[in-house]
């Protein structure tokens, strides 16, 4: 055995999301040195971000410092930094701070961000939901709308109709719409003296013929019925042509919107473009069956950034496949390292295979849809689907403290009809709010001119 083969391999992981964390944990027990780089210091459980956005949970209940997750693994170091370039021939990553990280194996799992389809100016008017910062901004706008309406009603006896418009009818859009309806009808019903929160309107604008396009037709139908029960209206084949403060344009039709939220599309992290390898139309890196881009068996692309084909379909960019990709990359690196150290190469030809356990989306209190594919197959709706959703999300939360806190808050909310984190932080300005709505102003008196005699 060559002496060089005994040198510990260096693995760099870019991204501390589902794929990056699962890769790090999988690699921790191997004879390798690992550096995980993320521009934030915490891992966010993204499936519950909408509950932070609608004041059910606080950010600390769905996020945990990356260092605390990995503190027991002495061969892992964490850097709060950001990759800005690659030197592929030299196997180096350039960081924003100017440092260079050398690697033997590189895992890129930097996820995705919002796509406004070339209209990035809409982002300030219609925030999306990808980060804790996004969630707290949405919470600020939604809660502020009710506060401004209460204040204006108290002062002037009238306020603009409260209308919340969600652009996009996928799982995120459906969850946001249902949660806004829930807090307006249930959790804030008796908190105001001058307005009726339950009179708020919630509308989903979806560009395709159906909401929840990836779900079976019977679950789409059930979701529509459950949303209607919550008072949420849905417009399909609604192609948004413009977004402005206070309204949305669908073709030539203006739709007033007190708050507009974006759930219509995502695009891959810009880091993929820096690799100089083939990308799909969303900027995802096209990889082979081992999650490698062409000509780079030492690089693994995982999570939302990866374009993986299986049975003629692209693996979806959600948490479940991201976790599996991260775990697979760790296993494959382990086998490659073992082969370098003299093993027989067992498992080296095992490709990545996505094990689809199903999909689910929560709609509101005791309302959800679940397309279950494992351990049995079934389409569930309503309370049973909601209960399954609760159990699964509690199970996959990282950290016992987080699980306990979320369970306690959910139980409190369910039993008392009170949510837990209704805090408005930051600016008290709401784009498009009409503070003069319905108020008759006296015309300004003409100034008289007095001539000096």
C-alpha cells in the first residue's frame, strides 16, 4: 500500500440544509476531515417556515445552530462563510472572505432561491418563503395589515378591505393561504375591538389548471374543498402580468391586495453556474447516477441544486430527496476512501436511487392532504392526513428540545385557539396600504392675496 494512501481525505460541504447536514453526519464516522461552509450559522427546518410566517412558531423552534448539531463529531469543522468560486483543476473552493479551501471530495448543496421569472423588482412587494428572514418579514406584513386596519377603523370609522393574495398554488402557497385563514378566523377572532379579522379575504392565484399539480386529482379536489371551507378562494389559469404595491395584475384585470406573497417558482443557487458544467433551465446542475457532474467524480451535487433523472422524471427539489442525496454522497465517498485504502470496491457501482415515501401538504387546523407511498399506499385527507403530517414533522425536526417545544406549542394552539409568536418587528410601513381609504378630505382653501396699499 502506498504511503500516500494513508493521508486523511479532505471533504468540503457547501450548504447546511437537509442535504449538507445529512452528508456531514454520514461522513462523521469515516476517516476523513470535513469542513462544512454555510453563510448562516443555523440549519432551518424549511417545511415549518410557514408556521413562523404566520406566528404559530418562533424561529428558534424550527432552527438550530449548525455547530450544536455537529458538536460531537470532532472531525467536522464549521465555517460561517460563502463560496464564491472554484478552482476545479487544483481542487479548491474560493470563499467570500478570500480564503481557499482545498478538498479531495466536494459536496455542493446550496439549495435554491425564489424565481420571479425575470421580474426581480417584484421581490420587495411579494416576498417568498425560503429563510427565517423571509418568514419574519411575511409575519410582519400579515400582522401589520390587521393592526393598520384596526387603527384606521378606530380613527376614521373605515378601512380598506383586507385581502391577502398568494401567487402560486403549490404546497407552500396552499399552506400559507390556509394558515392566514386560520389565524384570521380562529386565533385573532376576539383580539380586536373595531375590525372583524374573519372578514379578511384570502386568494390563491395559480397559473396552471390545478393547485398542487404534483398531487393526484382526488387530493387536488379534496384540497380545493378544504380551502373553500376555510374561506380561501382559488383562481387557476391566472397568469400574473404585474405586481405593484397594493395590487396584482392578471392580464388586464387588477386584483387588489393588502399583502401579496410569492410561492410561484424557485431557481437553483447561482453557485452551479460557476462550475462550468451543463445546467437545466432552472440552473440545476445535470448530474449522473452517482450525483456527479460530467468529468468530476470527486464532486457531488445534492438537494435542490441537483437535476437528477429517475424513471424519466426529475427528482423533486424538496426535503425528502435532499436528505437521501446527502446520505448517499456520504456513503459513496466512504466507499471511494475505503477503495483507496485497499478494499475490494464493494458498492462502488451502486447508483443513487430516490425512495419516494409520498407527499403531504397541510391546509389548516385538522385539514391536510397526504399521498402516502410507504409503508403502504393511500390517499388521505382531512384530520387523518393532518395527524400524520404532525407526527412526521415532529419526528424529522433536529434536536430533542426543538421537538418538545414544537409539540408543546402545537398542543397549546390546538387546545386554546391561541398562537404563540405574534410579534411585529422592523418597519411599520406596508407597501400599498391606503391610509386615506374612504375618507372625504376637504379641498384646500384657496389662499387670499392681500395687496399692500
